[in-house]
C-alpha cells in the first residue's frame, strides 16, 4: 500500500474529475457498506477509480478533505478487501498526502472476471455515473457475459442423448480425432453432457458441435449473417444491400467454413472506385479467417443474436454478441488470455488442421497478416453489448507518403482530398488537409489553381 505526495497539478485534476463510468469521488464520511456498493459495481463492470476524501462538486466548502491519519481508513479497507464476496483481486490502493488537507485514498479497481457481491449479498453494476442494483436473471446474464458462469455447460432440455449417439456428425468427429470410445462415454468424457435432475442432457456445447440444426434446438440465435453493402456509411438503406443478407446455419464447424466461403465469394467480384478507376477490394484471407473464428468460439451464446459480418466498400465489420469476457479489455486483448467457451475452443482445436489457434494466437495472426498487406491492424471495440472488429482497407503508410507516391507514379497526375481518402482509407478530411499543408510547407507539392475554392483544391508535384 503506497503513500506519496501529490504530483504537480494533481489537486486541480481531482477537483475537475467528472464522475462517469470509470471514476467516482466520495467524501471520507461515507459508511464502509455504502462505499462497498460502488466498489462492487466497478468490479462487476469495466473497472474504475474511487477517490475517497474528495467531496463532489456541489459541496460547499473545502472539497479535498482526507483522513487525518491513514489508520482512519482501516474499516473501509477491511470492508472492501475482506468482506466483498468473492475477493476482488489486483486492487491497487494508495494514499496521497495533501498535508493539512489529510490523506486522500485512491482505490483502483480492475475489471474482474468474477461476479462480486456486497457483504449483505447485494450485487451492483456501474452504468455511466451511477450504480445499479441487479437481481436474479440479470446476475445470471452478468455471469455469462464475464465468463464466470459457463453457458456452454447448460443442459438443453429438448435435446435428447439419442439425437447425438450414432449421429453422422459425432461419428465423423470421433474418427478425425482418433477416438475408439463408445459414443456416450466419449460425450461424457468431453463434458458435453450435463446432469439435469437425475438424467444426463446434451448441453449447449454438444448442440453447437453435433446438432444438424442447433439454430432450431437452442433457445437463442446462433447463426452467422453476412451482408454486402454498397456504401461506406454505417447507417445504410435497404437498397444499398447488394443482395439479401445470407444466414449461415448448421453446427459451428460448418458455419465457420461456409461463412468464410461466403465472404470470399462476395469479395471476389467486389471493387471500389478510387480516383475514377475501379480497384479490387483486397484483404488478407487469413485475417478474415482468424477474426471470424474468434467471433464464433468466443461469443456469448446466452444472448439472443447472431454474428453479423458486414462487408462495406472500404471495410469489413465482424460483430459478435457479448462484451469481452473476464478481465479482457480492448487494451490488453493481444497480451491476455481468457476463453468464455473453453470446451468449444478445445473441441475445435483437437481436430487435425484445426480452424482455431491456441487461445489468443488468432488475433495476433490477423494483426500480422494485415501488416503484411500494408494495412492497419484490426480495430477492436466494445459497442453496447457486442464486440466489433473492423478490418479497414486503410494503408499503414503516412498520408504524405501516399500523396507523393500517387503523384510520382505519373507526373501529369493531380490529387485531391477526396482521392487521398479513397486511396488511404482515411475518413478524416482534416487529417488529409494537414498532410497537404505539410507537403506544401516542405515545397514538395503546389496547388494547381491557388484561386480555387477550398472544396475544389487539387495538387501536383512542384
């Protein structure tokens, strides 16, 4: 537990903190049990910081009013660290000594892979700048979202063991992995049967792997939908769909293979207009493969939605139901490892020439493949209750290099802001404008007509 003096400007920073999804300030008079609610809410959501000893902005008087001595915070720390169930791991605690204003306690709570409860059994989540108490089904959904509760192990009531024992899909799988076990025993050993009352039922993972139509057997949607959109805009109209979206059904191994084929078929004849000329949309097939497989094996199957693959003129978006599981964030996703559906991952990986790599390697491969093609790495975002991975047709080279390369290919060529955005995949008009300004300052390019309006400016080599 560290103690330090405030850094330069830290007092001003504390006084300007806006309480939001990741930060909160509390006066030192708060009761331990009340503070525990906020502590649990951060751990159950995306993590955050609590500054204890800083009154909110509506307080009349000195807002920084910390503890006279560090020992005065003992009851609070005991409640947060010892009485929260289960214990929140990797919490960072430090005291900041503001001299006569006392010790401000900073509590840094990580995003936790578990569902946590207050000492009285209440459960909270953080929504923007407030905490919200949740019960029953919402706690269950939180557990599935985090990967703390394993949905793939849930028994499927309408599925019967006889539907799978002797099925062609199961026989084929067992042959490929070289198993000579009796089929029911194989399913049991592979944790594909879950006890319900006194009987063993096929579970969600079993249905996803070995049911001819898991989409009909499961209560939640579990297909892949593929769209080809003749636009770059996120908001699109139905007439901008090249064809009706194609729904890929079947067991997940077949889904992956058929969805990848559908994406490649749509890309095969897809072009984009750049500088008045048609260019083929060219993406690394390995990157598409790895990101799509990642979406299928790590999505939240408890959510009633499909995976959506949207092919735009300048990018591909793969949208997977469910937030990032456990302690995974968009910042640490390439370094950390966590699987929401470990059994599905293992079952697919046991196959010869498996579709999936070891946990975490798939996205690394996708990133490396994009670099080989000279394209920027995939963009990974949490959007609502989904994870969206975007593969952009955007070059790694600087905008200045792209401009000079384009003009250098033909001395008679000119270039505009619009053409640069088409070539590079850059969406920001002002970024391109600054690149032009830099090259003009370096006397590399000049305006074709300096008197033209800003919207009609074109440039040539100087």
